[in-house]
C-alpha cells in the first residue's frame, strides 16, 4: 500500500547509477556525500505508488544527500526486489 515501509535490496544497476551520479563520498561544495550503498545491501524504502500489475515504485533511503527512486519493483528476496517489513 502507498506509504508502507519496505526493505529494498540494492542491485548492481542501483550501485552503478548512484556511483555515476555521485562518484565519491565526502563533501562537494559543502554537500555531504555520505556512503553510497553496494549491490546486495538492504536499505529501507517507502512505497510511493502501487502499479496495476502488482509492482511498486519506491523511494529508497540512502546514507547520502541524494535520493534514489526505483520503478516497477517486484516482491522477492533477490537484488532489485523488495520485502515487506513485518
């Protein structure tokens, strides 16, 4: 359901995308870079949209000053998938 908290397992495509956008930690022009996740790392996320086919769009929380949104994510235990928080 929209607004639910889930756990999202970062996939290699997530790590690659984030490292291209923010290629290093630390600080750039006073903006804190934080630590970017790696593939396989589980991060908290919020459901922002439930799609008609059962997939979900998520806002993934990072330890960085950038945001990460993923679309059309399926439920499961693999990389690039989410699991409900019980």
